[in-house]
C-alpha cells in the first residue's frame, strides 16, 4: 500500500508542476516532465514486483 501512496504523491506533484509549466507557456517542458514522472513510476512498480 505504501508504494501506491508514494506513486500518488510523485505523480500528483508532477501534475502540479506540469500545470505551472503550462500556465507559463512551456508546453514541451510540461510534456517532458509528465513523461519522466510516468517512466519513474513505472520503474518503481516494476522494481517492486521484482522484490516480491
């Protein structure tokens, strides 16, 4: 359960950052930021499955 809480905070934080970037007109930076957060979250999930 802790993993999902950590993932939620990571992805929600990335979303908030992306919104700020979009408001500043930095569309490509926002996109890259969201993609990086998604990849990091996926990596954490894969690594946690390997530990089980």
